[in-house]
C-alpha cells in the first residue's frame, strides 16, 4: 500500500497523558482444542512480551534478550518461574474440569482465562491492580482490590465467589501482590529493558482517502510507546463529531499504529484549511500537526504532491492475539 508522507508541522500543546507502565500476565487453559497446548502463560511489560510458558515445553522462557539480566540478581529466577507456572497449570487443569461440570458441559472446546497484573504512573506514583477470570470468552469473576472481595457477574460464579471470599489470607496476599510486589517487579523489568521499554519513537503521519466522498483518514505509524493521542482539530479546537477513532495496533517491528477518520462530506473546500490532524506522544513536548490539504492526501484515484512530500511504502499489520493466568481452583 502506498502512503504519501509529508513533512509535518510541530506545535507545543502539552495535552497527552503521562505514561502508565504495566506488568500483566495472561493465562489460558483449554480443553478440546487439537494441536494446541492445554495451558499457556504470556507475561507482558508495557505490551512487550517478556516470558512464555506452555504445557508442551513446561519451561518458562525469556522472550527478550534483556530479560536474561534478571539472573544476575536471582540465578534461580527462571527455575522458580517454571515451578510457579507448572503449579498453576495443575490447578488450572482441575479448574476447567470443574467449570465444565458447573455449566453442565461434556465435550466441545472450552477455555478458562485469567489476566492479572498492575499499573504504575511514573510521574504521579499512582498504582492500580487487576485480577479477573473468564470462561469461554465471557467474564466469570473478578477481584475487587479495594474491598478484597470477588465480583460475580453471572450466577454460575456465585459459588466460587463465596468459596474464595472465605480465604481471607489468600485475598490479603493478592492485595499485597498487586499493590506492592507486582509494582516492585515492574520497576525492575523497566530497568532491565530501559533501552527498549523507555525509548521514544515518533511516527510518520499520512492522510489517506479512498474516494472523493470518503472520510479522510489520518494515519500515524511507527510510534513508541503506545501512550498517544491522535485527533482532528478545527480552528485549534478538538473535534468530537464526524470523527471515528481506530484502535492502536501493533506493527511487526514492535512499534504501533493508529488511525482517525474525519467525515469531510459537509466541509466546504474553502474551509479545509481550518482542519488539522494532531499526534501527541507522552513525554514529547512537540506535537505533530498535519493540515488537511487535498494536495497531500494519498488517494485511490491519484494524488498530487509538492516538493516537501515523498512516497513511503508501509506494510499495515494487525495486532497479534496473545493468549491470555488462572490462580486458585474454582
């Protein structure tokens, strides 16, 4: 796909939110899925995978070179992680069988998932934690960090809720983990992977349009981290109507991309100059501002460009699904 890349303008508008770093683990247990591990663990720091475990290999394996640094502080780290995940695998195997009985199921494909972890704002120091479970793609039960109780959104989870709430010591340990231990590990991992996780990369920003009557898409690709804002402005004010925001997607090189569309069907040609697309990256004081200009829009029916523009070939890639930790039997 050909995208027209133009030299952007820069404007100082410090509106982008601060960076919230995260450490999250995703567990997936499955039943009835051929040629796929019955249990998979993926660990992520700021959406970058750091560890993988599955029931086939039964080994916790680093997914980033800088994660090898952890053994300097703890030579037994990877063996401990392996034993932890192996124990969770056994618990999870029992749990999925219990859930199948709870839902009156026998055969078929079934999944039991858990996501848990923490977030930390490196400027304010604010923290948060999450621990939630799902069964067959639907919410099953979630931990309320404030009250140290469990939220059951469906009737089948009420039995588990009562069982787990009787385990006061376990819930207290969960709170300590999510608010303290997890945060400490997150900071360590950020330090190990500083050159990767704390880097800043600005994107190329392009304007695209399929047909003369189609919305104009402002597409930013190649930015890191993914704490960004991308929006349309008119006369210096952010637009909330006639815009459609896309999701932030992964690129194959570890950076991200995002698009936001502007419906120009009611915009008079003489008013196009009042519109601009703004990209803001957390931690960077200069915004990338791209004016709505028909001469620089890449189209499917041909395009015009000036001496400040060049053609860039970009491979638009979709984000890869990461199989999502179950702790405690149901």
